[in-house]
C-alpha cells in the first residue's frame, strides 16, 4: 500500500501550524525576533502564531515582581557598620526594551538595587537610617527608577525591611534610651514638685489671712488619724483652738 506524498506533506503542515500556535495569558507579552530582527510591537495576549525557526519568541510577564534584596554591609556616615536588607517592587513597562537593552533584567535590577542601597544608606548617619526610613525609601525608589527607565522597567516601591545593628551598638542604644526615660521622669517629678510648692504657697496665704483655717485643718487631720486604731498618737492642740474654746466658754457664762 503506497502512501500519498501529498498526505504526508499535509500532515506535516498541520503539525507545523499546530506547533506554531502560542497562547499568551493576559499578563504576558511575546517579544518576537524574526530572522534575528525585533518586531516593532510585542504580541499578545491571546492566540498568536510563531513560525519557527523563522520566528523566536521570548515571553515577558507584566505583573509586579517582588525582589528580595539580600543583606548588605553598609558603613554609615558616622562610621557604624550595619547590615541592611530591603524588598523591591518593579514591573516591565516596555517588553521590547527589557529584552533588548539588558541581558537579564531580573539580575541587572537586583545588582543595581544592592549597589544603590549601599551607596545611599552610606551617606546618612545611624540615627537618620533608623528614624527617616520613609524618606530613604523614596530616595531609593527615585534613583532606581531613573536608572532602570532605559530598560523599560518601572520601580514601584523600595522598602528597607531590617537594620541589623552590632551587639555593642544595641547595648549603647539601650543605655541611651534608659537615660532618656530617667531624664523625662526627673523632669516630670520636678514639674510636680513645682506645682505642689505653688499650691502650698497659695494655701499659706489663705491660712495667714484667716488663722482659724489652721484649726479646721487640725481637726480634719485628727479625724483621718482616728480611723487608724492600731497606734497611739499624741497630737498637740493649737493655740487658736484653745482661744476658740475659751471664747466659747466666756460667751456661755
């Protein structure tokens, strides 16, 4: 039984066409090289035809990529050695440039982020690194976005995750924080003493104007002490109280 050559050719053509069909997801684009030349526009999403070996396709994802920047040894402006790691969010805006302008945009972006992290954080002091995290994040994002723009990559955000301090520096900062807390406690205590002394001065003025007020204060104190039944207290009677009692007896007689 002879096989029709046209049938063989037809089957080969069908398989070739089937193998040439590519399906790209909504977040994917296909960068097409036809005979080594880049086509002006990337293909996708959906069904596209790639005629190998004439065409070669490189799939590029347009989703936001999260890149973990490994810990970097940074010497701050005040000569403190710390380890700092960060996380980088970026996405491909121009698939053609991301493939043509740089060999591997993932690796290139990672290396650029590491060097920029050391460069920027090395220009600030340790206190600024710990307190001005948001400003440093914005500065890193702007620098990286400017440098990756020729690659068709947009840096969405840069976040410094952790600053690892040496053990001796941690102890020094703990002592400093404790000293600050003691300072605030002493200031609050001094302000309280000042307010109490001002209140006592005002009370003294009132008592000096009306001597009988000290007698009422004595009686109030006796009432408070009388509630304590486990001790014997000798409490001197003030002269003003004796005068009140004597004047009361004179009016009664």
